[in-house]
């Protein structure tokens, strides 16, 4: 089997949005992928916080984005990759819950059909849930130590992954220092740099498992575009966000009154009240021209709630 230099697709990649687990920025990850002529790249953080930034950065660099999330269920680590927009919406609904270890998997079989699941430990429950979308994960960084991890995989759908947590090998020390700072201890771990296909190929050739690289392509080909073209830049983007906000009645009047009340309360602290008032009018004009008043009212409600929130176990000092 001939494997081209651009045929390997990284499917286990974490960014610095996974705080304490990776120090690779999304920009650096995409730039590295571009330098290696990769046609696709996955992001599998513990959170979806970086998903839209990753998606847009990949598209801007002509790289196919694959959005996923790494979760833990019954002490087993799973990588869930979104095959389509329905999978992404499902992941958005459960993403916060997925950030902590789960005892039971909350998705139905129908929901699972929209995902690719990659895990080092396949069992009957996962097979029943994901069917042909389930793949056994072969960790390149671990396989370097033990070729049997590659060779003893007969009759199992498997895929090679290169868990990425930093870009260059020299970055390992920086991640170790961060882990020690956050967790007061640092454990030695396998190499997690962004490996190229030229690094991975020799090991797979030795084990006669070049098919594992082909599988990364097969998985990437199943991934559909999650967001339509111009999804983030068209006027509809604003309309979609506005539709999800509370239905504030007379939003402009509400915001105008809140702002005037706040200005009156603080005007004695301004060096030049007239200049400050002109600036305020300019800001309001800009907000109203973009129809942003509901966004500001929504954030005002969140801030007000936060100031008044009282926790029985912890005393929270209100913002001033």
C-alpha cells in the first residue's frame, strides 16, 4: 500500500483550551498542519470552547476541520468526532456534562449514529451503541515502545492516532512545568508532539499496518461540513444569535434608561461630563445601529444576577 505524505489525518489533538493538558494554541496547530500539507485536522479538547475558532481557522487555511470532544465514561476514554451538524448540536447540549467523568453514556443509539467513536478499550456496549462507527485507538506514542500493540489487532477496526498536546518535542518541558504548577506534581508521560507522517510511517511499515493510516482518511471522508459557507460572517449570523435571546420588550428604551441611570450615578467621577456624555451618545448610537441592544440587556441581567448571587458555603464579594 502506497501512502502519500499528506494522507495521515491527526484525530487526537488537544489545544490550550484543555487547560493543563495542552499548551498548543489553535493557530499553532493549524499552521503546523498546513506546513505538513495535511488536508484535514481534528480538535478533541475536553471542551467545545475552541470549536468555532478552530473551525474558522481551518477553513481559512483550506484544511478540513473535524470537531470532537474527549470524554471519560466508566473510566474509559472516548474520542467523539462529529460527522455532521446534528452531532455538533448534540455535543453542544451535553458538552458541559461531558467535561467530568460519567458513569453511564447518556446518548441514544440514534444520536450515536452521527458520531465516530475512537477508544483504546472497545466493549460490547460501545459496539452496540456505535456499530461500524466504533474504532479501536492505537496510540502512536505508546506503540513506539511495543510493536505488539500494532500487530495484535486482527479482526478489529483500528486507527492510528498521534495524541497531540504540544507542537515540537522541545515543548514537552513547558507542559511539564505547567502541570507541576497546576497539580503540584509532574509525571513523566509519552511524547505528545505533533508528529509528521514521515515519523509515523517507519513504525507502521515495520508492523505491516499501513492500513491504520488509510483509516484516518476513511474517517475524515465521512465528516460533513458542520457550518454552511459564510455561517459566521453573514447577516443571518446576527439574526440567529438574536433569536436565542430573551424577548426584551422595548429593548432600546430599556437600555437607554439603564445607561442614563448609570451615567447619572457616576457623572461626578468624570473629569469632563460634557465629553463623557458625547461619548455615551456615540456608543449608544453604534449599539442601536447594529441592533445589539438585546445582547447588552442579556449581559446586564447576567451581571446583575452574579452580583446578587449568594452561596451558602462560600461568601462571594459583589463586583463594584
